[in-house]
């Protein structure tokens, strides 16, 4: 009798995980290079750190996986200056099987404060599904924390569609 109950419980556990896996596909999010809106230019290290923190936050979120190894600059050399997601970029990202593109802009407000603003775009429609911004102090710890907060705000947009 115990064996039958154990087998029945195991069957239901397997069936439930198989069904939920079919309906719960991981959302693939491409995190682009950080668009620098400053006149003097942010350091490459600062931009790389913001991108890495966003990627980490997206990937740490249940149901999402972040990718930052694809360079949009290879597709469109004007992206870094303007941050516009063109049809060419959307087409390229779709070929990479990404469902969303996360574009982040960093704008220094003064010597110690940066405004991070971001938008998440659905690749098949080009529609912006979420936006968020956060004002932060330009230190390593604050930028990392703010990047995580920004990413978490945008993740909610993906799952509320």
C-alpha cells in the first residue's frame, strides 16, 4: 500500500512539473550596451558595471535569463550614441531568439549623481512594455543597487503582459 501511495505521489509530482514547464518558458532578455548621455563620457568600467548588474538581476529573477554578450554596436554603430532600437536591431535580436531588449541610458545630473533610465522592448512587436528610472549616487555600490532595482521594476512589466 505504501508503495502505491509513493508511486502515485511521484506520478503527480512529475506530471505537475511537466505541465508547468510547458507553460512557463524562460523569458530571454538581451541587455544592451549602456547608452551614455553625458557630454564628457562615462568610463567604460562604469558602463560595464551597470550592464553586468542589470544582467545579474535579470538572470537572478525567476522566469528570466539575461544575455549581455551580444553587441548591438556590431549591428548598428549609431546605437551607442542614440539608443534607438531600429528594425534592423529587432530583426537581429529575434534571430538570436531573444524575446525582449533592455535599453539603459545613463545621464549624469552633476558630478556625483546619475539618472539611470531604462525601457524594455518586446522584439516581435517593437512595443515598449515597461519603463523605469532611478536617480543614484555615482558610486560602485549605489550603481549596482540601483541597477538591480531598475531591473526588478522592469521584470514586473514582462510578466504583467
